[in-house]
C-alpha cells in the first residue's frame, strides 16, 4: 500500500475512536457525577522512521484518553440524601475489592442504616467505617461533610483528593479506581451541598461541534484515499501505456 | 465504530426512560400523596484498548491507557419522599402525615400495603377504608349514628354519639416507617409494598418517639411533583436525545464513506 492510503486510513481509524469517545460522552450527559473524556493524539513512528528519509513513516493514532475533571453543575434535587460535591475531591466508598472513588453523591440508606450507593457500596467516614444513622431522624450535612442527626455528629464524610487525578481509571457505574496506587491526599477546599447532585460535565454543544469536525476530517481523509487510488490507477494504466 | 453506534443508542434509550419517568410524574401532578421519581444513570463498562501500566518499551510503561466507554444505562428511578403541599378539604377522614411514615392498609390478599395518600372513607359497615376499599390497619369502626369525628395529631380517633356529652374513642391510627423508604416497591393506586431493601416496617403512634410524623385532620397532601422542574428536565432530556441521534447520523455517514472507498 502507498504512503497516502496508510496515513489516511490510520487517520480515519483514529477519528472513529474519537467518535466513540464523543458518543460515550453524549450518552452520559445525564449521568450524575460523570466526567467527560477527550483524546490525546500522538504520532506512531515506525522503527525505520529514523533511517528512512524518503518520506513520512509515522501515522497518527490515539495514544490515550484524558478525563476532564472539571466541576459539573450542582443541580438541586431536594433529596436530603443527595450530596453535591464541589472542588477536586471524591467520595470514598467500600467496593467489593478495595476503595472506589466517585463524584456521584446519590446515596440511600440500606436496611442497617448505612449510607450506600446504588450498588450497595457503603460511603466511608473519616475513620474508614460506614455510617450508622438513625433513619427515622432527619439528617443534616454541613459544608465540610459533618453529618449531624438530632443535634449530634454521627461522623464526617471521607473525601479523597489526588495529586494527579488523570491516574484514576474509570470503572463504570460512575466509579473510579486508583490504578497506579498513588496515595490519596486529604481533601482541601471541597464542599458538600446537601440536596443537590453534581450533573455530568459533558457539554452537548461541544460534543456537537466535535461531531461536525470529526465528520469533515473523516471525509477529507476518505477523499485523500480516493485521490491516491486514482493516482495509482493512472500511473498503472496510462504511464505504462506503450 | 460499532461502539459509537451502540453508545449513542444506549444514550437514546436512557433518555427515553427519562422522558417516560417525567411523563409519569407530570401525569400524577394532581394525585394526592404521589411522590415524584427521579431517574438515575450510570456509565457502562470501559473497554481498555491500551492498558494503563502496560509496557510501552522495555524500559517505559504507558502512563495512562486508552479506555473507550460503552455508553450509559438507566439504573434506578428513586422516589423522592419530600413533603408535598397541604390543601384543606374539611373532610374529617382526610389526613396528612407531617413527617415520616406511611398509613397501613390491608389488601384483599391479606398483605399489608403502605401509602402516603391520606384520603379515607367509611365503608358500608362503618370501617375506615382507602379509596380502593382496602381496610385501614389496625381496623377502626365508626358507628352509624356518630355525629362528629375527630382525629388527633397522635392518631386517636374519637366520635360523639347523639345525646352524649363525652367523646368515645374508636381506636388509634398507627403509622409504619421504613429504614429505606426509597427501597419500597410501588404497586400502583398510591400503594407501596415492603421489600428486602426497604427493611421491615417500624410501627409507631403518630408523633411518638419512633420518629414517625404526626397527623393533621382535614387536609390532603398534594403530590410533590414540581411542574417547572419536570419541564426543565424534559427539555434537557429531549436535547440529549437529539445529540445522541446526531452521533448515530455521524457514525452512519462515516460507515458510508468507508464503503465508498472501494470503487
């Protein structure tokens, strides 16, 4: 295959992966605490690229995605067990195999009075234990995460902050896992708003613009392949004419 | 590529569920004791195309991998048990619960069901029943010749008989409270049923020490649906649906162009 086709085909393939990312973002535009993904392009250079000076030997590819950890809008829900998080930290819940981190502050009581996520994973308090609340009593959460019931504190919500949140891996179901094993720090400057929930930070308009851009780029590269094919065809059919 | 199509389809499905939920809320905006529900979504699993921490070369590792998500799903629509507005009806058997708790009614199957809708009536034998004829539990009977009916904030039902000065007590209404009311199962007709998730009911007298709310006679609790909020949600949901359909279109166009490569 000739250079142009290889390059353009790689470009097309990476635009398809970009569309996959955009599709997932837009699909999750109503997912509480969802953080949108973007992609990082890089050039894949073949081993021969250094020696071969005759032309480009590198093709574009998506090396990795990055997650935009920007703040989502805090939507009022009037549910006293919805905790909207502002700042850079994460709620810590006890997953089946170690701690999971989430920005989705939609909790409920389980039948023992612990605050749990939709999957039943308990929200942890500062000392690493689940909460134990009297579910018949109203519950107030202060901005710094202190949960009060009946005038007394029943514990403080544990928040984790990461020096480099890009090391977090998406786990599905609004959770992140700490894939690199960096120690989470104590949260600074985060506030918890009771009765609100952090909406997805996906921007629909941004997604729409991305779709247009991707479609047009894809079209250009498809044209490039067509032109390259035509050139090859001409070269074979007309130049070789005797 | 198929990923983009299915992710967008999952997004459209989720928004459809959202609209269905909004429609049910709006349809019940005037249902006494109705509690609005709110749909919750989650992202689905991620495909790891490049594993974080995988070896890039012999000496270096990939710092973060390439994860492509596979869309979203509607995971629950939880009931929001905030208090609805009270409207005065002057019907002696209309009651609202100020605070936590549910009325208990006995279904014809013999199972107890729980409701927030405090619109009760008397049946032909003088027993207090809900609009579907289910008996209030514990059962309370009012004699036919009773003149006035009073329900105290602690649930005590009393009436006076003709020619008697002293009021007679007919019984006390008991309310049920749940550890996790969001885990109750809606069975229609404003009734809920207990599940493993809700836990067993804690029965107590209204306004008592068990944390259940007190009763107020002559009022009905309106639904807690906020029409403004529902319409805002509807607009957002419709736009999100549209955005997802655009992804389907873009993916389809890309496919078409790939097919056109071969001339």
